[in-house]
């Protein structure tokens, strides 16, 4: 959380003119008293009549009262701490393609390795407090880790070697991600957090088109009904190939159009990357774009308490030293 200090009623800071005027008046009065004493009184006689003059203690009590008035004037302007918080507000599920086409080496060292490294960049750039989960999908989709703010655990899951499988189930990946977000929202609401209803987002990276499971359109309709955008990243080049077990190679071009349509239907962003560097930049941009809630907490009571405390201290000191209130 990042905190900033401000005032809800900054125009009321004009009240600071009151303690400023009192300070000027006090200094002027002290200077006048000093001139009067030097003009009409000898110092030797003053020492005999009043050998124990209050001196600095009189000024200390006056300073305490003056500071109390300054703090009260600041409190009158309704001070606030404005902070950015993501507690129970942002839930992001990374859906990562682990189909056989991800072993293509058109992106060095491979599409899969580049995807892992770029996902790490995303974790480095999301604001503190964002809960991140991971879904992996080939011919089927599975939740690898539920959304959590323990990003070190998420990083370990991403960096772990994944066995690539046949088929691509983009639609199923969206459904699994939606369920993970619903579960995270339910947990957050059961904790009675004060930050409001959590907001979910899906970031889906793939290099292909749906070949298994429910279609993209059905997944997009469900995501839209839950008001959860799906940001898609089309990763790889049209020159990508994988080895054919029977010999030769099989082309694995990227279907940008299908991923773009999924993002469009869910009001998400459609992004492309043809290199590891571009993919890292895309993930970094997405990480920085995760919205946070700005919360303003009024702290006028702090200033009121400080005012009362200073006045009490000044009063006690004045009674103890002079037998009267300042």
C-alpha cells in the first residue's frame, strides 16, 4: 500500500493564520516587555525582587498552546491518508497454453520457456496485494494454484517443468479460470474485508486455436455474464514448427484471429508477441495495468487527540510552575 497525505477541505488551512498571528503577537509582546523592563528597572533590583523568574518555562507553555492551535487548525481542514490498496480487490488468473505446439523453437529457447520467463515478469510488476492463480491447458484445463497473494508460491508453480500434451482447450481454460475467481471472491467476502467486491481478470496466453472442449464463444459468453474480461496474448510466429513423431515437421502457426475475438467478446485486450522480449513487455504492461482502489482515510481524530494532549500538558506544566493555567 502506498500512502499519501492530503486534506479534504484544503481551503480551511487558512485557519493557520490564527496561530501565525498569535505567534507574531506573542513575540512582539515579549520584545515590548523586555524594552519596558530595561527602561524602568535596574537588573540588580529585579534580581532582588524576583530572583526566580519563570524564564524559558513561560515560553515553553506558550509554545505548547501555540502548537495545539496549529494542530487543531490542520484538523479543521479534515486531513486524510490517501492510499492505494489491492486487498481483496484484484484477482488475476494466468491461463497458460501447455500444448505440444508450445515446444516450437521459433521463439528462443522455446515458446514454453519464454512463456514461463515472461509470466515471472508479470509477477514482478503487479501491485502488492493482487491475488494470482494459474491454469494450465492442453487438451484439458486444470487449476495449478488457486489465486493467492503469495506470489513466491505462484512463481514456483510457473517455473516448474510442465509436461506438454496434445490438443488445445482454450474454452475449458476460461471456464476453470472463472471458477477459480468465483471461489476466491467467495473466500474474500467470507472474510468481511472492507475493500469492496473483488474484481477478477483472466490473462490467457496461447499459440493456437481451440481443438478440444467447449468452444471459445461459449466461454466468452460465460465470462461476459460474470463481468470478467479475458485478456489474450497470441504468442509465436507463423514460422513455428514441431517435430512429427512419424518424421518431418508440423507447422504450428498462431491463430491471432480466434484469440482476438475472445478478448473482444469479453471486453478484454488482445495482444500479440512474436519474441520472448515482446512477450515479457506485454506481461509487464498487463501487470502495471492491474487497477488498484484508492482509499482515503480521514484522520481528523488524530489531530484532535494531539490537540487535547498538548493543551493538557501545557496546562499541567503551567499549574506546576506558576500555579495557574496558561
